[in-house]
């Protein structure tokens, strides 16, 4: 892997991981349309280290509060992690088969677009981050589990689930990415041995380039998403998901693809 390839993958990770457009869904489309090859799993997880670093920097106050003034958030975060873990363990093979199916991505993007529209309209914004309960964590965790389907956005599902649960906009975004940070940390722990071997397999320069690109672009994406959520403009990403999802399904239905 070259330095520029690693930087490009890091930037792609930073954009698609945080914006509600489904990173895995776009990867499937790129693989099928452009012959784009998926990066080796350990390197993909390594790029998520950059995403985790961005979460820790951008939400440092919220992260700190989990261990100080908002320790009650620990339980909702733990509960919220369970559904995706259980679904992945039980349905791993079936989920992986969907990553070869652009039609699944098309339907997943349509679902994401619908959820973004509905979530905006269900928002009541009555509760703060400190008011998140275990029940909220469970339902937001269910949304995160559904996002294991390619084309379904994890950030879109979890943020809109938080809004529908009555969370303030900033609280919904913060809890979504605190929950995402836990998932990334878990994946890193599982693949720790493979990650330690990456420097010899890929090289230090590509690793450094990919990491920096992932962090920088992730921070920019988080800032943009936070602004969009606060201004109640998630429907813009919903339109994008509708357009791309519909185009994929239409191309498959008419035989153009």
C-alpha cells in the first residue's frame, strides 16, 4: 500500500464514518462499480483508531464527564453496545453476504433517508445528556445493530433514535458517538494482535499518513454533522440517501448495472 493510497483511505474513513450516509454502503458500491478493493481488515480497523481519536478530541468534555459527573451514562453505553454485538455474533455470515449485494445497499440507503426524515420530525428535545437512561441506551443500541446492514448509516440511525427518544440535539449527537467510540474500542481490542503487526506489513509512513488523514477529516466531519443537526437539516442527507439508493435500485432493475 502506497502513502497516497493510505491517505485517501483515511480521508474516506473520516467522511463516511461520521456523516449519515453509510461508510460500508459506499464501500460496497465502490467495489462493484469501480473495482475498488476493500482495505485489509486490520488496516481498516487501524483507520478507525483515527476516528476514535477524533471522537475523544471533539467530545472530550462529554468523555471526561462519563468518568466524573455523568457516571450514570456508563450503564446506557454498556446496554447500548449489547444489541450490535449479539446480532453480529449470531448473523455474521448473513451480514457479510450482504456486502456483495448492491441491491441491499440501495434499500439500506432508502431506509436511512426515511429514518433521517422521520427522526427530525419526532424530535422533542426535552432531555439532556445526563438524562439518558438504560432504556434509551437499549433502543439506540437496537438502531446501531440495524446499521450493521450495508447502506444503513450508524450515525444516522443512532442520532435520530436519540432525537426520537426526546434527547436534545447536542445530547443525541454526543451519545451516538460515545456509543460508537465504545464499539471501535471493542473492535481494536479484538484485533489487537493484528494491529501490532501492521507496521511491518504496511510500513510506518502509510500508517502515519492514513492515521493523520483519518483524524483531520473525522474532526471536520464531526463539526459539519454537529452543525447540520443543530440547524435541523438532517433531511439534506436524507435526500442524498434517497437519490443514491433510488439510482442503485433503478440501475439494477433496468439492467443498466
